[in-house]
C-alpha cells in the first residue's frame, strides 16, 4: 500500500482575501470584531509565506478578540500542524467545526487530520461524508477534492470503498489529477493493472510529471509485463527527479 497522500486543503486561505504582511502598513481597526478579522488575515498571510510562528501570534490575537471566529481556529489548526503540535491542531480543528458545523472546508481539514495524523480512517470517513452531505459543499468546497481525500483515506481499510469515492470525484471533475493518480494506484493494488494504466495515462496527460506519477507508471507497466514502457517511465523518473524518494526506490530495484 502506498503512503497515504491526502492533500490538506487550507480551508481558511480559500475563505479570505489576499493580504500583504508588511509591518505597520495599515492601522488595526478599533472595533474588536474588525480587529479580529484584520489579525486573522495577517495570520493567514504569514501562513501562506510559511512563517508559522508569526501566523500563530496574529491568529491567537484574532481569537482573543473574537473567540468564535471559526476561520481563525481552522487556520490555527494548520499552524499547529506545521509546528508539530498535533494536540493543538486537533483542538483548533474541532473548535472550528463546533463553531461552523456547516462548513465543508472545516470538516475536510479535521477529516484529513484525523486520517493522516491520528490514523483513524473510519472516523475520518464519517467526517468526509458529513462534508459531502452539506449543500454548501457544491459551491464553497471542491467536491472532487473532498471525494479524492475520502478515497485516499479509505485506501488504508477498503479498496472498493476507496474506488467508489475516487470514481465519484471523476464524475464531479473528469480531469481532476489527484483523483486520477489515486485511482491508478487503487486499481493496481486491486489487481486490475490494465485499468490502472488507463488512469495513469490520463493523469500524466492532465498534470505536470511528478515522481509519484512516474514511479506508479513504472510499477503498472511492470505488472503488465511491458518492459519498454516501464523503461521509458523509469528513465524519465531518473532524469527529471534524480533526488526523489521514488528514484531511490527505483534504483534499489534495478538488477
């Protein structure tokens, strides 16, 4: 089974406008809720710049000013994950869901955390299903992404269930590259390498080459006993991503 690679959607980032974090460039509004919003946006800006300590300071200021600011809690969940504080991350993810239970983005973030960090896929799938059942998820969240995250999580316990989620993702968006990649791996692991080849070819046509995609293509072609195709993908992996973990795995298998 390949390593779980659910993509964390930075839910908070999708819900707020872009901000510039130049110090002192704008006055902080005087009204507490406005000040909370302003600090939240600054914190999210720092998070985008991969400055988690600065982001934490601003986001914690935001929730001191407005403890019920769900988006700030969700963003703090991301911050604490980056700071390798899973307990803090879970606390804020859960608080965000408590405050805004109809937000598919908040549910998605908690579900991804629950699957990846807590290794509790069954609980995570319940959260993904809650997110997918919310009508708002049609417009405010990417249903293809939600189904792909759910399918990637389900791989660890049920390949058929994973395939159902991933095929649903492709109904929502036939060119969704993450779903194509995950479905290629699921079908390979399920013993249908020919289907896996079709999905990996679609993936490679829809997204820039990646180490994961090329390495999976090598494995698929080897399963299909096509050494020429496997060699083509192997050469691309070695040339384009020589320092990747996938290239090292390839080298270990070379005769």
